[in-house]
């Protein structure tokens, strides 16, 4: 380790920037987040720095650098576009024993600037010793995604509770358990959501439990894991996954998404089929309650969005009935992800003003819908879990007056490498699914096509015209997704 990482206290101290151009401005933008007193020395100062000084406390001295400018400085930045001047500033700073950073000049610098993730008062610095700044930026982006934007607010609120916790809990073990419960559970989520009342209630609840020597209360989060492609999971879903003690996982959740979770998290697979019976759903409800009652942070992982044919209401009801707090994290729905994957707009100005989603799976028998309304010209909708009952849908729609040539697009394994998309018409729906060996999971779009949107059908979308002929070759790899709505 050539560069030893430290954090320098600049509270009320002077920081000198020599230079008046873009390099100096970049440093000012970063340093302005600190509580240091900033001073710029340069003969020529760009308009952007003067504009910056209107909203930030900044001293500007319009003249050439003098060694006396270093007096009282805590650290120095040489940020001019003059290499000779930068070297002179560096030499003068070293002579006075001051930390010096020469922008784009690591050989002349006594310290280098890391990539910084700012969640004040939590700050993460990432360095590569100047060897590969792009890698530092990549790491920064991953940490930025992991840490919520308001993460520093959690630290400040926790600091404000320290005296109350110390006064109430003398046992250090119980204090540690209390802080774990607060900072990794419902209290933290309430603070991140700026829900002050809920945060205070949860704090008092956890404090009472700690006084009584009880285990910390658990919680349940229903997480929509999106269509299957791991990169399409939301930042909030990632954050909840990383803090979960127990994962209760649906059958169609991509295993790659579990890589976002802690390795020591308990994994419970509940692989219910699309038309799974209510007994299994009741068992899932019991698992959620049981694990949360143990004090665990439970993450219930569902494909797509939990509120779109995800039976989230049943699970929320069971969890709340047990007095356990429950949070819902939305996910990208299968219909929207499949449509986006093949470039198929689901609404069109003046043409398609309404888009619906209906389920093809029901444990109570044939799906009942307003077939006459769905059969009207200009209607567009997506059928989830409709592969097995495609003939039923075809007959109902045609009998209700839908045109036989109504466009249909079937997207199987949408957004995954195995994605298979087919364009056909309503009269051929069931034959296309049978002849092309489509087994699902799939989303069936009715009433949508590319031509109506002024677009060209992608070459990788196969066209089925009711006969077995040469097919368009399927690509070997595509970006990807599962219809996450089979339960």
C-alpha cells in the first residue's frame, strides 16, 4: 500500500486552490461539500468560478501565485493549466510540509484524490493509487447503488438517539442488539422514507423490547424482483436484499438475483405453480409470520411486481394480522419488460389509449372477463400465464367479435438469453403456441403491433403464418426476463 488512506479534518481550515480554469472548478465542486474555507488564487478566473462563488463561500484572489499564499493552509491543490506553475506550487508546498495535490500530476503530489461516495456524515473513499481511475469509478457506481441517497440521515438520526439508548440500556450486549435492530430493520426504513412518526414508534418499540431483554422484532418486505434480468432489479430491492436474514423465494425468481443478498441469509424456496392451490399459499403465509416472529428481517421475493397477480394482498394481510410490520418494494412488471425487450409500445397517442393486463391462470376454473370490451377495435392488453389456456382466450375473443387478424405478439422467457418472440394473429394463437413449442413462461400481447407505431418489427421476432416453413433463426443470446407472475 503506497498511499495510506486517512480522513483529514478541514473544519474551519484554509484550503488553497491555485488555478482559475476547469480543473480548479472541478476541485471546488468537491471541496464545497466540506466545511473548509476555500481560497482561489489565479491571474485569470473563468466565469463559471465567479458564478460558483455566488452560491458558495469562496475567496478569489486575482493575481499570480506567491509562496505567502500557503501560510495557514491545511492543504493545497495545484490546478492550473501551466505545468511550470503547478510544479512551483508543489515545490513550495513540500518545503512547508503541506499536503499537495497536483491535478493530473501524481508524481508531483504528496496525496491523490480518491473517488468519493458522499452520504454525509458517511463517506466512502475509493482509490487505485492512480493506476486505473475508471475502475474506481465503477466501484463508486456500485456503492452509490447500494447506499440509499438518504443513508447519511440514518447516521445523523442514530447519533441523536445515543444518549437515550445509553441512559435506558446499561447492558452492552443488549445495546448492540438494539442498534442492530434499529439500523438494519424497520426503524432504518422509516428514517429513509422520512417518516418521523413511524421511526419514533419503532424506536420506542425496540427500546421497550431491549429493556425487557426480548429478541428484536422482525419484519417482512415483499420485493418485486422484476422480469428476471438481474440488472432490472431496483436499487431499493437491492438494499432490502442485502439486509435480509431470510429469503422466501418464488419459483421464477432468477437465481442470479440472489447474488445481491447476504451469503449467510437463510433461503426458503416456495415454488408454487401459476395455478397453485390455496393450501400452499397459506403455508407461505405461515412461513413469513414464523420467520418474522423469530426476529428475522424476511424478504419475500416475487417475480415482476408483487401487486400484479402476485397475491401480495393475502401475504400482507396475514403478516399484519400477526402484528408484524410489512413493506412493499415495487418491481418492473413482466408485461412492460417483455414489451420493451422487443420494442413494442403498449400505448399509442390517438390509437391505443388504454392498456390492460389479465391473468390466464385461475384455481377456480375458466377466467371470466369482459370479452365484448376486450374485443373492441383499438383495445390492447397482455395475458399473463395464458399459454395453457390460449385456445380458451382465442375462442372467447373471436366469439365476442374480435377480428381474426387482430395482431398478437407472444414473448416467451422475455429478457433472458432464451427469449423467443413470435408475431401472429388472433385466429392462429393456439396453433402458433403448439407448433412452435412455446411452453412459457410467456406474456401474450393482443392488439399491439409495430406498424401501428410507425416502427419496423425486429428481425429476431419470428412470424407465424399458420404453416411450417423456414423460421427466422433465434439469436444465441439476448438481454433477458421471466414472466415472474406464476406463483
